[in-house]
C-alpha cells in the first residue's frame, strides 16, 4: 500500500449527491445502471454504476451517495460517465454503496 499525505487526500473531491434518475444500461459489459445524480449547486452529473445486484431502480431514487467528481469523464459503451459512484464489494463481488448516515446538503465535501 502506498502512503499518501493530507494534500493528496484533499485533491480527491468526494461529494454527497442524491440519485434523481436511473436508467437500464444493457450496452455495458457488466450489469449496470445509468445514474443521474444531483450535486446541488454543483449541478447534475451522470455515472455508470455496477450496483444492479443489490439495488433496484426504485431503491436508488432519492438515495444519498458518495461520489468522486474530479475524475476525467470516461466513455463506457457509448455513455459518458462524469463521476464515480463509490462502494464496497462483498465476498460475491456485489457492490454496496457508500451513503451518509444522516442527510447532508448535496455537494457537501467529505473530509
């Protein structure tokens, strides 16, 4: 494991956002959704998220999640992913999303 310092950590823009839209993403190699997430004053962004094993679209709408917003956009199967949804994989590879334990403003930075 490489050690980082505080300045390295501060460069990563981990922000709270709320899922406001979910679409199927059948073109993706691995099962995924196309998410639209709201960052408050920072606006809306879209992301591809491989979370279909644990979450239905209905469970995702309105859920606050933690998202990295300062990665360069990445094209995935013709879709431009503008942020990275964060989560942990369990023993079976299913991704559990990271969420605040209490509501916070969309766009709030993790520190």
